[in-house]
C-alpha cells in the first residue's frame, strides 16, 4: 500500500518469520500479486526483504508466484548494469548489492528458464556480466571483497547449471571454475570441484570438464584437505565415460590404498559402478573388482561381490578367465574373506574350465580353498561347504576326499547350526544319490535375471542427505560429509550355494563402518540377527514397546521416586565378565564381535596406519524395548594417559529394538604401552540401569609396520640386539592344535612381515616389523619355533627398546 519503505521492509520480514513458524497463515491467492510487485520497488531494502519472503512462499505454492520471474530478471539486469555510485548504500567492498544478487539468483532456480525470448535474453546478459566481472582484477585485497564477489559468481553458475540450455554459458562457467582448481583458498577449490561435478553431467559442458582431468587427479594426490579430496573423487566419477574409464578407475584404485578411512567405502562403490558401467572388455571388469577386494576388502560391501558373481554367471565368455583369475588371487598368503567368498563361488561353478591345467587341477583347487577354511567366518565356511559338494559333481574323483572333510567332527558336530546342517545334508546327499541325480541337483546355476545394479541405488542412498546440504550457501570452510556376506537361511539349501540373486545380510555383519541408517528390526525368532537388514526370513518387526516412563522418576524434593532405577557410581566399574575373552580375540584380528549378552551385541572394526588408528564400535540392541540414556566414556588409567591418546565422537542416546548405532574412536600411540584403554557403557533397558566395562582392543602390536629383509640383514640385526633387556624368550605348551597355517595367519594378523627362507629350519617362523609411536620407531624381530612332538613352542622376541620385547612376547604367548 502507501506505507513507508521501512514499514514495508519490516512487514515482509515479520511475515517471513510468521511463515516459518506457521506455514498456512497466508492466503496465497489474495496476496501473491501484491507481494510480487514489491520486487520492483525502488528501495533495495524492501526488494531484499521481499525476495527472501517470496523465496519462502515459492516453496509452498510456486504457481501463485510465477510472475516474479520477469520482475526478478529485470531487477537483476539493473543491478548488473548499475554503477557502484548508484548503489552506494548497498555496495559491500566494491561489490554492488551482493546479498540481493544472490537471493535473486536463488529465487530464479525455483523455475524453469523463461519462455519469453526477451526475458531470457536479459537473464543471459546478466549471467554473462557476472562471469565477465569474475575476470576483472580484484578491487581490494580484503577477503570480504573476494567472498562477496565469489558468492554472486557461484550462485550465477548454479543458475546456469539449473537452466542447462545455454552451451556458451555452461562452457564459460566450466572454464571459470577450472581457474579455481589450483587456487590457494581451500574453500574455493572445494566449491569449484563440487560445482564442476554438477557441470559434468550436462551434455553441453561434459567435454569442457574433461579437459581438467589431469588437474583433478593431481588434487586427489596432493590435496591436504580430506573434504577437497572427496570432492575430487566425486568429480572424477562424474566426468568418467568410455574413453577415460580405465585411466580414472586405475587412478582411483591407486589412491584407494592410502585414502582416508572416511571416503573409502564411497570410493569402492564408485569404482565398482564405473567398472561395470563402462566395461567394454569384461575381463577388465573382473580384474578391477578383484583388485578392489585386494586393496580395500573391508569396504567392499556384499552388493559389490554379489554383482561380480552375477555378471560372471551371465556371461559365458568371461567364466574361464574369472575362474583362472580368482584361483591366482587365492594363492596370496593373506586373502580377504570377500576374495575367498568370490573364489569359492566361482570355482564351485566354473572350476572345471581350468582343471585341465595340472597347476590348477581339481585337487589343487580344493586344497587351495580348504587351506583358507579354518580362517573364515561361519557364513563363509557354509558357502565353502556348498562349493565342496559342487566339486563332487564337477570332479567325481574327489568324492572320497570331500566326504572325509564333510565327515570331520569340526563340521558335523560344529557349534554353528548352519555348518552342521550343511555338512550332514551334503554328506547324506553324496552317499545316497547317483551321479545322474547329483548332476541334476548340483547343476550350474542358471543366469540371473537382468536388473538395475543395486550399487547405484546404494550410492544414491548414501549421497541423498549430502545432496540436500549442498544447496545451502557455505559461509565457512567445508567439512566432509559422513560417509556413510552372504547369510545362509535358517534352513540351509541342501544342494546348492546360497543364491546371490537375492542376497541377505549376515548375522554378524556389524562392520559396515560407514553405515548410518539403523537396520530394520528383526522378527522375534531372529533376535540374534541384530544388524542384518534381513527381509527373507519372514515376519515383520516386533511391535514397538512403550518406552519406560521417566516422569515422576524423582519427587519435588529431589529424592528418587520409589521403584526408580538406582543410580550407578561414577567412573568405570570392574571389567564385565566375558570382556577379557572378547579382547583377546582382537590381538591378531581387526574386526568381529567384542562382547555379546542377551541385551546388546558390540562389534568392532578397526584400521591402523603408522601410529594412528581408527576404531568403529557398533552397539546393537537385541531386545524388544529401546535402550535409553545410552552413553559411553573412555578411560586411560594411570600412565596410560601419557602413552595413548583416545577420543571419540558422541553416540546416540537411544538404540531402537533390533537397531544399531555406531561410534568412532580415534587412537594415537604416543609411547610404548602395556595396558588397554577402557570404555564404560551405560544405558537403561526395561527401566533397569546397565553398565558394561570393556577393554578397547588396542595393543602395541596394532602399530606394527611389516618389514622385509634378507637372511644376512636379519641375523646382523638379531646379533646387534644383544642386551639382556632387548630380548625376551618364553617356552610354553601349545594351547590348541599346532597348525602351521594358523600360526602363519596369527603372525600376519599382528602386522609383522614373515620372512621366508631365513631360518635354517623350515618349520620355524621368523618375522620383522617396526612399531610406530609419536616419539620413536622401534624395530622388533620375532622367532617362533614349534616342537610338534612335545606340543610346545619357543618364542623369542628382540626389540630395540627395553620392555617392548617382553610386551610383544606376552601378547603372542596368549595366542599360541
């Protein structure tokens, strides 16, 4: 109306505040025309306030305010053509009305490009003017000037990408962003990479983006900020096509070996998607996925290795090559369990294609697979038993050998029901069925139906929340977004491996370290499967139990209400029963279940590099009621506080029935230590207070770096470490079977490098490694001598620093 400009400005801002609290307070049909006309007001304060108001209104009713497009373009054009002196009151460090310019550009992104040629022409002229100004020399060295100028520029580029109809503007925007890729400001490099990722998907600017491929690859290698490296990965993924796929995938695989933990899972997904999407030669695809498992096996989700099996099964031309390649991969001394799964499945289906070569005969294949059997989880062993029964069909001459394995007590009397059932059923099947019946029952799996890759869906799910956040203007240094096997059914199939066409999650798959979404609540009869996301077992989630009421937990005088749960004393309590056993399992491994009772299951996944470590703890609720007031605290008693630094991110205060929450712990080894940090876990379950005190599975050997050396170097160093305090030797009775492969696996598990051909006695093991701390690097040499007849070991450790040899010797003695 006729109100003063100040009143209009205040009215617009007040209405905006009201709308954010009560969105339905305004009748759009009655007021839309009057509000839109205020964009033409002479007073820029009124225009700025009204633009903010209209931007909010457009989210609710875009059609009612469509008339604002031409007025916003007109106002933007006048801003771009005005002199600084004309906008003296609204010029910020030589940039005319930057806030209004940004708001107008954001407002226009809510609508498609204008249909009116005149309006569209004026808009393009304004965008060109903004791009031209970006090339002008800076008028001030102040950071405020560059921030304001770049804010308008990036919002203009966002509008150009939104329009996606002006090839000239898209290419110019790409070239402008390319200049920022090597800018000294981290924020600009981040924004340039992020924005170019969106430009790369446009048919008009894809080629222009590809010209910067080498620069982006260099950023991946040299950039210090992890969030910028993550955006470089996104851009490489976006610019990839058939012409450069092999180069980009190879570069990403190389970087993956040293990549930050926070981006590894997403990189694995992207490499797998690119390899499948742009594979011209499927032998390259097989090589890439197997290399992916080798480099980052812990981050290869089941969707990735299921997919490679589906593709190999569906393509006859690659089956022989895949069998040969996995056979060679399995010969590595240390294979990731995902590699064993892929190898077991493919050899079980197509091992006959390479059996003609004596180096990969049926017996060699079986012996190679079975040498890994005792090192694997129960789910993988179940799959391997299915492979063995398949071998009876492929190689009838091996029937007796495989039946002996199935008949072994460790299988038919296994504590794992799945392994026991498969062993018994497969053994019975091989006894009673004729060869013709076996051939029918155990025939090759049919091709899987063609479907969209689940990898793409998983990546979209991971990037969903980040995509929403990326639309918000950044006012500060960007921070990286949180990134984000096969389970036999409760009744095992009697005759074939678990089908991979409909994968289900494993019972103990706690270790998806980047997962942030809780798993669906399991059915009542599957309460042990607290982390699985199982959809194939039947039954839905249990009905949500009412949370215990905390109202009236205290009376007005501050005393606990009658019947309220008793408070627990502060600080960690005594070690929880079973905690020590769980801790000991992690001396030679980095993932698994740390603790489990009827209420919770706590899983661990950890990774170490130099003197730093990162541990993921996964708390799963096995009950039908939520765990409330969930909290954790870390404790480093006594001297340990000066020897190890631990810090953790906060954990969710509530864990729903059947769900899990994740907590990340960062560890720094400052000096040699012998004790373990403690974690105190407290929560309410069914109204009762619970407390768990566990050891965090961190020992000094986690910071080993494997070292390789020849026999002469080893013995020279061995002789040099001749001080009494530098050597510890223990002779002890073996705690279990003295299997050389198990011993080798345990030594590999602590991170040392096994040295072949160094000890004159081939039954002995010698190893070397360097322990990294913040204060020093400490070399250590290990010799393990088994005496099979006496069922005893002699373990000798020499180290460059006092007490280190004794600590390592004590840890290893408990493992053998």
